[in-house]
C-alpha cells in the first residue's frame, strides 16, 4: 500500500489538488481533497473537474491496490454522475474494486462532501475501467 500511495502522490495533479490518503487496503482506497477556491466555480463549491479527479484517483488507486508487484494501471473509461453540490470543507472519495481481471479492472468511487461538523453528503458517483499494465513485459519496437 505504501508503494501505491507513493506512486499516486508523485503525480503533479494529485499534489496540486492536495490529495491525501485517508485509508488504503487491497481493493479499497479512501482519499480526500480540500475544497479550494482555485478549483471552485462559485465560492465554496467545487467545479466538476475536481470532483471527477478525486473520484478517478480513488477508484483507479483501488484497482491498483490489487495488482501484483511490477504492474501499474491507467484509466481507460469513466462515467461520473453528480448528484449534489460539492460543498463543504473537503471531498472524500471511497474507491473500490468491482471486478478485477488480468487486462482490465472495473472500479468505482462514491464522493462525499464533508462539512465543518463532519456531516457527509453524497455528491457524486463514478464507474471506471482501468487498464492493467505489466511494466516488466517486453515491449515490441514502435514504428
């Protein structure tokens, strides 16, 4: 899990968003980002791009958490449904594996807007497919 967190947090986008791991275990990852004015479309409410990003990070990190050593993954398809405003102190995304295969992993995440008193409201849900990549496999010449 430490390697997974290090790989995700090495991404400039994750650092820019202020992404933080709350919990990680095989098949489940929970991350959060602060509600930042820089990613808002009105004061205190995040724009959909930031909502998508935290959901994608959670879902695909969950998918990566079940890969064998030497493998990585990348998002190939997603669907995001926003069901409520992304308002509060932070967004918390809970990612999970739906079905793990050798080539593709289907994963999902629910995004919760967390208020100052700790109350949580579901604001989005995401379904994604991640491509599993064996980093040690020989690559054919390109050209």
